[in-house]
């Protein structure tokens, strides 16, 4: 559900005035929109922070209301109101489905919160998508919160990133703190200085055994960030891919040591502290394979008489 209202004033210069306003807003908001944009499946999508910045620059505020559970999931209504008179200029529906695997095990408050976030982003998109187009930089107008962790399979014009060949991997394991926190990077923009993952043909997923997941939280110029680093075993070799994508991090956090995953990795060279270029890996996609974990295997060996109920 989306509605929007555009009040057109009289006067020959009204169209030019609106276009100038949109252009001015695009210039003012360009940095925050691009810096908070989320890269998913090789494309950049605007997050709610970027949409709210555009709304504020237009003298508007975005919010959500009427969060409710309906058949199939959660729904909320997003609104964009003018600050000067309170008039609603756009509304839209945000929805979180029960069939979304990333959110299936999340607590209820998290589902309600994401539903509202999607409603706000969608309402802002209804009113201000043209501003994102004016900003440029390859930004998509679909709100980032609505995009699956692997992206939309039907929109990719380029081949998927290259699948890592475990037979040619030669990576030294970086030292980490013993607690479940890791990251040597101070802020995600550093990643932009490194060569991007090179897409190559024949990129099928491969099975990997999860050994460990390490998580690091921090704050940089963009704001708070979280990095997940996984220790995987592929064909007898250990790899240490990382990701800043929250959806992929959620998949890793829901798994246990010994679980089998289907993963896709992309090579990304990086420069270490000594100035040497080494081979690193980004986690592009991950999902739990339909293979029983070690815990499940052990549970099958327990006799019914041993179960204390």
C-alpha cells in the first residue's frame, strides 16, 4: 500500500523550483546517503538513515504506526509528514514475512522493529525516489531493508563473484583475541581502498564446515558497525572469510560449531600492517545446509529411557 500527495502551487516557476529543491537536497544528502548505503549482491541500496536524511532536508519527518501481526507476518504503516503543518505527503506499508529464514528465530520485538523500519523506508521511497536518482553513484531505489542477503537473482547483469578454489588457497590465520570479538579495521570505508572482488564464471556454492564465528562491534565515521569473521573448513583447508552484512552475520550466529554450510566466497586482496598485499576473502552468501550437525547426530544415539521427562 502506497499513497503520496504532491501539492503543486500556481506560477510558471513552480516546476523549476521543485526541481531545484530536489537537486539541492541531493547535493546536501549525497555523503550520508552514499556512506550509509548497503552493498548487497553487488548493488548498493539506500538504508533507512539515508531515506530519513532526504526527508529531513525536505522539511519532513518519517515515522511508523499501526504495527500489527497479520496472517503471514507483521505489518506497519509508514508516513512522511511535513514539519511545518503536519500534512501527510506519503504513506506505505512495511511487511516482514514469517517465511523469511533470517528472521524466523528472531524475538518478537526485533520483528516489530524491522517491520517499522521497512515501512519508514518504503514511505520515504514513495516520496523521494527521484532524489536518489539525482544523487547517482549506482544507488538502487529499493530500500535496503527489503533486499535478501544474497540480493535479487533476477537483476544481476554480471556473473557472480568467483568461488574460492580451496586447492590454491594459501592464507595465514591472523591472531585474534580469545573472546568473541574481532576486527582490525577501524571503519568500513577502508574496504573501499582495496581492490574489489573480481567476478568470474562458474561460481557455484560449496560446502564448508563451521569451526568458529567471531564478532566485533565498533564505531567509525559512518557510525556503528559490526563485523563477523568465520573460520571455515573447506576440503581440509581452513579459510577465514569476513562480512559486514547483518543478514549474513545472523546466519552465522544461528549456526553451531560443526554445522555444514553452503557458502560462496569472493577473493579480496588486502594490505597488512607491514604493507604487504595478501589474499583475503569476503563472505558473499551463506546458508545452513540440510545436513545434521554433530549435536543432532549425538542426540540420535540417546535412548528414550535416558531422556529425563
